[in-house]
C-alpha cells in the first residue's frame, strides 16, 4: 500500500470520551451540591453520547440547518440534565460541562502511536467534531496532528460521502493514498466506499465496559489493517 496520509476518527478512536465525561459530570455535581448515586457519572456520559447520532440525523435529514457539534451537544445536555435530576445546575456550569468534550483524555497509546505514525505519514483528523473542539482536543492531549479536518468544513456529517472525499481533495492525494483509521466499522465501510484505505483499531472499553462497544467487526468486514492500538498500527505500517 502506498499510503501517504492517515485520517483519524476521534471520539472513541483517539480519545476516551466515556471516562472523561463521567469524571467531569461527577466533579460538576459535587461542586454544585447535587448528589449523584454511584455510577451516575458513567450513566450520564452514556446517555449524552447516545443522543449524538440522533442529533446529527436531524441535520442530515434537513429537519434543521447546519449546526456544529458543540451546539448539538449543548441542546442534548439540557435534556440529559433533566433526566438525571440536575436541572438546578447553573448556566455557567452548564457551559463549562458542555466544553468537557474539548478536554477528553487520549487513550494511553494515542500520543506515542501518533508520533510514530507521523514519521512516515501526514496525520489529520476526520471527525464530526467542529474545528474549535478538535483543535482544543489536540492541544489538550498533546496529539501531533498535522492538520485538523472536520465535517464542519463541508457542512455534512459522516457518513456523508463528501466528508471522506474532502481528505484526498484537500491534501492533493488520490483516495487510495489516504487511510481512514477508526474504532467504528461503519465509519470504515463508508470510507472504503469512497476509495480510501481502512484501518480498524480495537477500542473495547469505549463504552467503559469490556464487550460493550458502538461498532465491532462484522464477519464479512475486510479492512486493510486490523490493529490492537495505535502502536500496533504503527508497527504494522512500518513493516
């Protein structure tokens, strides 16, 4: 494979949203004097994340106009706060909590693996996160991306074909010179349909518990690379 650039899904693939959001919810509840039962932070994170797909589908379907992910998250947050009996959270704390998505911790292998991969490849994000969110994540986690590409740039959420076509177009590469890297098989299938190479990276703890994940491999999935983590991916591409 003559792969020149690697495009990375971010949420769940590069960063651990589950434990990061759970910790921020627990902290803000404690600061605000709102009692949470044990495990409620994790449940809150999961409920918030489950609204991610449906909120983007409202944009894809044309029900609402283009809306950046920060704003979709903010609308979902109010709904989840009500569900968990946290309606009393002050406006300033709501805004800070919404920006928790800008402070997600990378997986332990992410920085090292990306640094190794960058020796031979251009690295970019290809995420539904908006540009400001992704810039903050890269800076917060010390993630060595060469450029930030976001669905916001073409105002279409993955798996819209335009999102995948954007990467080779902007980097002046052929589609087969770009490899999409993701922990979600559906993302990779959509990328492959646009001619991109594909690398599946297993993140079994994305949802916080072994065996519960948002996108495992199907029996007929045939991706170019299957890796345990980014360090393993670097080793395979170096070989």
